[in-house]
C-alpha cells in the first residue's frame, strides 16, 4: 500500500459529519491523527461529545480536541433543526469511550503540521473557525499543510440563506481569512455536494450491510431525502462525506482552479462565496472549486468503506 495520508478531520457533528468520521476511520488509506470539533450545527458541548460517540460507534480511539465554541467575529448560527438538539437526531449512538484530549483544536492542527510538514491533509466539514484561528496564530501553517479540503460555499444558491451555505455563514470571516492565507485548498460547495446524493435504493443497499455503523449511516442519509426535495435534488446529498472522499479519491471529481472570496458585510449576502471563474476582474486563483462528481462511483466508494466495519469491504 502507498503511504497512508496523515489527516485531521475538523468537523461539527452533525449527522453528515458523523458519516464522514465513519468513512475516515474505516479508510485504510488514511492515518486519522485526530478529530477536532468546533461549534457549528450544534454547540461545542455536543459536537465535541458527538465526535467521540461516533468514534465509539466506529470502535476507534482517535484523539478528539475541542475547538472554537463560537465564530471568530460574527453572530453564532446553528442548524439543530436539521441535526436535532443533540446533533445526531437523537439516534442510538454509544456514549464516548474516552475523554477529550488536552489542548485546543488549533494547537493540535499546528503541532501535527510540524510533525508531518508538507504531508498533513486537513479536511474541514464545519465552520472554518479552528483553521482560521490556527492560521492567525501561525500564518506559516499555510505552507506546511499538504492541503485543505473544505465542505463549504455555493457559487449560486445558498441553503441556510438565499445567498449563503451554512458552513461559510457560520463564520464568514474565518473562511475569508483561510482563502487569503495562501493555503492549498479545494472547496466542496453545494455545487458538487448536491450531486453527491444517495437515492432510496442506495440507502437500502447500505442498510443491507447490516452492521451498526451502516444502519446508523443509512438512518442519517434517509433523514435528508425529503428535506432536499425543495433543492431539486433526487435523493439525500452527503455534504461532508463528499469533502472526505475528495481527499481520498479526487479522481472521482471535477474542479476549476479559480479565485474565491467571501462576502462578510452584505445585509442580504453575508456568507456568500463569490467565485471568479472568468470575469474581467481576472483575480488570481486561490482554490480548486469542485464542480462535479461521478455519483455512482461516490456511492460505491462510500458503501465500500462502510462495508469494512463488517469485514465485508476489501
Ligand atoms: O451546508 C452543509 C453543511 O452544513 C454540512 O457541513 C452540514 O454538516 C452543516 O454543517
Ligand atoms: Ca458539517
């Protein structure tokens, strides 16, 4: 096997974050150094506990660090209407099997970047607050990371507001700081995550694996089918697993190298990601904006990884 990818998953579990954690913990190609949890979908108390609950479900003891309890500057927003008051829809998930690790998420990211200079991949599936704080503490982090894959943004319609996708709206200033930092970053916005969906037939296949992990993932994914009809999506988009799988299998995706920035001031547009693909402004590209995915291959790869919990996947 090729050298494993040293990875930290920074998240706000959150039901789709939970599936991303299960995938990262299952993938033999990933050396999951830590999971860091910030406030986002629900408060930090829940996200830092949920990260450890999902790892207990995975049967893995990976260090979990608590991150930011609120955004760097603006008002706090949450998404408990989608994720439930506890962040995991009240689903039957084990209690944490171990305590939080000492120290902050941002210091864990900085220390790992020094242990794995040029190799560490950071996947961010919640607000970018922890990465923003790490870069504010030590701007040289941008050059030490092999790359960042973030779930966030949308080049057209928002989901939390008409203009903004939730993760960016939850901390626009942090996202703008990250995009200006020079870090190598791929942005998996709604442009691609709305194409990375599970149909009810895919969900039945996942459920048929029969393991506690697969049943949990199927229940989480099922919860997204109906609420996403209004987006015109034919199933349940897996936002955060999309970012994780981009880090693992970028060959399944298409992207454009372009400039992206975040509107932090607009009364109607705060949190909007503005993408310069071909305007006269000719802004210098600062990210790979992921635009498409081979949906069938995405579903197969997700099922393959989750099947590993029952010793079924290769
Ligand atoms: O807009 C989707 C994103 O917001 C996902 O990361 C989901 O977990 C929520 O945080
Ligand atoms: Ca998330």
